[in-house]
C-alpha cells in the first residue's frame, strides 16, 4: 500500500508527541477556480467545494496543518506541515475547537489513523469517498 502520510519537514514525524495542541481550527479555503468551465463547477462539470484543512495550534504563533491532498488515483496523502503561524490568512471560514488538556499532534494523528481517514479516496470528480 502507498504511503498516505507526508511530513514537512520530514523530521516533524519524530516530534509529534512533544507538540501540545491547545486549539484546532477546522478551516475552509476557496475552491480551485482555475479549471472551472462555469462558475461553481470544475472542468469536469462537478460542483466545486471548499478545501478543508485542520490547523492544530501548538503555540501562540505556530501550528501544524493536516491537509488531505488527492493523488489522482488511490488513497489521498495527508500532508502534515509545521507552520510559523496559527491559521492561514487565506481561510474563508473556520470553526475553533478547544483541545482536551494533554492532547498532542500525535494524539490527533492517531485518532485519524484509527478511524481510517488517512486512507481517504477521492473520486475522479474531486469529491471524496
């Protein structure tokens, strides 16, 4: 099976349990409009949707972003990236969740993997299944 996780930087994977999470932002970014044939549709004619990511706040000025990215075929890749800010200024909508004391980035990743969401598949239309 293909690797469904990508860490940026690669050394991040070794420190996930040491990164405490205080808040989680469930955040929407604009849909990709570059390939749209009509407003609100993709080049294939499917309806566009926002791209959602998780920002796990690890300090007042840093976060770790979980971004599920389609690969074309097969499972998507969960890109886990260390960021020098809490939330992108490109977010169009966000919901904030307070993390339970003792939650780490590893705790969140473990929950995602136990639920199988790290093996999420995208259909040809760009929608998940």
